[in-house]
C-alpha cells in the first residue's frame, strides 16, 4: 500500500477540510502524512483550521474507504495527482481553491504549453456548432490541448471535433471515473482516452449531483490559458465557468450572436460587462493570445537609467530572467500582492520600460 497516497486521499475525506484548507495544511506541514501525525495544537495554529477542524483530522478513522479507492485506482491504472505531484496541472496551482487531488486517466500532458477550454450550451444551434468546429480547425497548427466538460451540445462538439482533427482533448467530469454522465458519451469518452483523457477530483461512487458541477467548472476554467464561450443563456454552467475564469485572471472570449437569441444572451452579457473579449473570428484567438509563429530576435543588452520603486525593480529583475512572462507567474515569482503588481506594471509601461503583449504577457522593451 502506498502510504503517501493513503494519507493524500484520506485528507479529502475529512469533514470541513476542503481544497482551500488542504492547501493551507500542505503549505504548513509539507505533506499529507505529516498532517495526520501532527498534534492538535499544531494543527489548530494553522490559519483557517482552528480547533474544530484539528479535532476532525485527529478523529479520522475511515482508512478502509481509502484502501478501497486505492484498489480501484490500481485496477484501472488511474493516475493520482496530488497538489505536490510534479505532473499536477501547474496552472491550477495558481488558483486559491486548487483541487487537493485529481484522478486522471489518459495520455495528454496536463502541463502542455497551450490549453484552451471551449464551453457552451447543451442545446446548441447550427451556428454554434459551426463556430466551435472553425475555432478548433484554426487551433490545429498550434499544438493546443482542448478542454471541456463532456456535456451535451458545445462540449461534445468540441471534444468530437478535436478528435477528428487529431488534437488531444480532456473531459473534466463532475463524478468519479467508475461511471459516465451522460451515459450517451461512453463511446466518446473511450475515444478520448486514446488522444487526451478524463479528469476529475471526485472518487468512485460519486454521482453527478447538481452541486458537483460548479466544482468541476473551476477546473475547466483554471487548467487553461483561455476559456471560449460559444453559446449560452445568461444562467447556467457556462456562465459560472466564464465568471470563474475571469476571477482567476484568465483570458475569456465570447462568440457574439443575435441580440434576441437566448442562446447568445450570456455571451453578449459577458462582452457588455467587459468580462470577455468579443471573438469575431477564429484567427483572432491566435492573435489575442500571442501564439503566432515568430522569428526569435537576439536579446539586446540594456541598462535602465530610470529610478524605480522596490516593487518595480522586482518586476524588472524577473523580466530580465525571462524573454516574456504571464501575469500569473509574475504574481507567483514576485511574492507581491496583485494590486502592487498591477501598479508596478502600469508605471513601468508608462515609463516605456516594459510592453504588454496579448494574453496578459509582459516583456522588457528593447
């Protein structure tokens, strides 16, 4: 029995210990086993845990459930990606509520260079189908991983089109890997295992209950560089996913439609609220994300003669080490608050020290 995995899965079974609390505990104790072996006073001292949660950790005894899960995992050759696993999707690590553990079956690289989520209504129009197919066709030369939720409608069209174009595609599930919802997508899911995969944070015997879908949607939003909403009403899962992606500081795109068409009302609302960029043509996505094929220019030596603040110097030093860098990595590497990073970036742009590229990417100006 894998001791590490035993404690990692057990951590997800403790009442009142969710993704946020698990991350705090791992940051403090280093690994799951140390959490279970820690004293109550040490557990209680962790910010956001307190005495009640500490007692629940120490009272946990359901290791037999964990052992059953591990048998299932081993039998079906499922990869378990804990927060500290090197193959855990690194984009999710930038999310405050990153799943504690992910169960993955497939062959796609979850840390590939370019990942796009394509989502939308379950009852799409011919227009939505055509746009989805055109977007994926446009992405073919760029080695992009396509992510969606394996639902009816736009999700299924995105997965099927990706497979037809030999593009890897991941389905994020709101249930365990021992079942498939909707059942009509069993054969599609099997195809995806050959070029892509299935991903979930839910254990076996977890049903696709309504409250699981918003949790699933945060993975769809957080694992990708950009989320594209093709068709949606103003309420529903696609709007939740788009909102989460926006709050995660990801790029969000929405396909416009007729103003009286209910299936386009959500997209138009996202555009109106400046939460999504209006996607007028598939090639625009490549331009906005800065994914065009470019010839590499030799780096020029430069010296800065401008007086910079402490925060600005930190940002410049990071950029000196990178040809270009995304906003999430700047937050991570700088250790500064989001407001301090934003202020420093604005000042550096105004002083003509750095330039902003599409997709919230920054680099030093030559």
